[in-house]
C-alpha cells in the first residue's frame, strides 16, 4: 500500500525536528506512506511554546512562515516521513476491520531532551486511503476543542496526548454548514491503539501481530521484554495504565464520549477528543455526546467500557499469550481480573483525598459514597462541591450548602464528615484544595470560545480560557466566571464529533 511522496511536496530547511521515525520503519502492512494535502492560506492560531520547549523544538522556527507551512501540511520538515497508520476498532460495539487515519498524517517522531519519544501528527490534514468517503479535513471548532481539553487534562495531571499548534487553512469544510478549516498538531507518546492490535488479529496476521507487540513493548514496556511471557506482561501493563487513567477521568468529572477501541491508546494516554465534556451537576448517567444515543459511554459506564475494550485487546493477543488457545484464554481472563481492583484502589483513594482523608479507615468508602448519592439527588455541581469542602473544613459551610437543592442534605452528611476529619491531620483544607480543581473546561465556556473563533475569528475567549485552565488548582482572583456552572440558558446538552 506504500506510495512515494509526490515531487511537488517541498522539504524545507526548517523547522528542525530531528525526526527519528521508528513507526515508519515498520513493514508496509502497518501504514501507507503519503504526505498531507497542502492548504490554501495557512495562518497560525495557537502555538504551544511550553510544549515546544518540552520537545526541544524552537518556537521561533515553528512560528515562522516555514514552520506554519509544515504545521498546516503544506510542506515537510527535514527528516519527515509522513505516513497514515492502519488500525481497526469497535465503534459503539460494532467491529470495523479497516479504519485507519482517515484525516491524519504522522509526520514523524522526535526525541525530547530527556530522551522521551513523541509522535508529531497532523489532524485534519487531508484525505487518505482510510478516509471512507470523508473529506479528510477538520473545522476550526473541533480542533480548538481538542486543544482546550487535552491541555486542561495535562494541567490536571492526567496522562493525555497534547496539542502543539492549531493552524487555519484559508479553506472551508462542509458539515451541516460551511465552516473554517483548520489543522491540529497532536503530540503523543505513540498512536498505537487497541484497534491497531485488532487490525492484524482480524486478518489472522500473527507475524505482524508479533511485530507490533515487540514494537509496543520496546516503546512503552521495555521491562516486559525480559518477562517469561512478554505478551502477558504487556497486557498487564496496558490494563494497569488504563485502570488508573479511567479512575483519574472520573475523579475530575470527565466524560470522553467515544470510548471506541480505536480511541484507546496502549500508552495509557487520553486520546481522540470529539464529543467530550466535563460534567457539572453530578449524574453517573450523564451523556453529553450527540452520537451516544444509548448511553454506552456515559460518565459512570466508563470503567465498564474500558474493561470491555481491554478484553478486545486480550482477544487480539491470544495467539501470543500461549500456544494452546484454552491456556491463552485462561491467562487472559485471569489478567483482566486485575482491572477492577486496580481501578477501584485508585478511584477510592482519589475520592478520599477529595474529602480530605489521607489514610483510609473502615467506613470511609461509605462516607464518600453517601456524599455522591446526596450530590446526585440534589444536582450539586461535581467540581465545586468537592472544592468547597475546603471552606467547610475551615468552618464555612455556605458555599457547599448553596450547591444543593436541599441544603439540609449537605448538613446531614457534614456531621459525620467533620467527626472523621477530626481523626486526620489538621491541614484538611489544604489537602482538599490540592486534590480538587477550581477550574475545569465548563461546556458553556468552551462553546463560547469556539463560537467566537468560528463566527468572528475572535480568539480572545479561547486564549482567556486556556490561561485560566493552565492553573486549575490555584485561586485566581478576578476569574470567578470561569468557576460558575452554566445558567439554564447557557447549558450545553450535546457535544459533537466534528467529522
């Protein structure tokens, strides 16, 4: 499937990424070699200078005309070997054996100053052999959304792919209406997905499956190579990373929205932000994705779906887990059993930190679950309820009580909570503030920023929101509007994929 680069794709002297492209060196079954599709009039909207420094890249080069040409897909940087990756996936439970990068190009991989390896990928960079009738392009709104959400998760300390730049294209893309086009530059520890393993397993291509496993182990789990059963050790590592990631999502009220197997990275990073959102009023059944009609990927379903996805990974790895299928299935089942306790341990410890408890005791789990039930019954804001426990720990219950439809529900819970805090170290308020963000990407504020950018080319709301989200745990005087839940007329009830 490989194709040569067209002669007209210019290769510039800068920006200099120092590419070292391990995935492009894999056999042709893994990818299609092809360049991005040039755009009409690229214009830089946002460059993540802090991330550029993390990668050892020169922000001045990236922001130059040559840099913008590369970030828009109109030219190549030295050493770039653009490819589109092959993968399969279960989408809302239905298996598609051939998905792949339908609107993305992996430009190459960079080695950061500390030796860490990162993919540099363009999203919205034109049609590919995997486009399945799509235009291969992206509108400005979804690309800005991915930038906001990915950088917010990073600031919250949650593993995630990140956004290096957004460039508008000077072209229109047609969705329900014409929208300004854009290209996002995404940075990831890798783009190897559960669906990548499914792609080769579905074809019965065990040689490529083994090659992929060896590659993923070398990149993400080098210690697994020394294990008695490297495939099993790798599966154990992916399960542990995903259990911890999903627990972290739930602890900040994050709803991914499209947890398909092609949207689960074996690195343990959050990836592929489409109809994602942060929950306001606590509701385990919360669905904000416009395409999730059955609530498959509701907030509270995310641990179950993660386990389901990991089961699909285990199925793909069966030929590598043991020579005999029955033995491989037993190994897979036993290993998958580690997900629930690993998730539960991280989630429960995180919940206790959110209410100021550092060391668990009997009854603590019931105490925090009682709070969650009262929050759900009273439509209490998830983020602010936990954050305002800091003031309550200092003797001021008013901010927390005001979030409950029936403030007495909070009062009844707080009595037992105070008795439990009395058994802890006295700095509970500081612990609570350290565990609970004050600022999240509230949906109405995200939509406000995207609307201004799309309709008026006004990026000031986008920049202001990013600035606040960069310090989610800090008190930021004068920024109260970014902490407030949406008013009735501001509520966002559905978010969209953008493809």
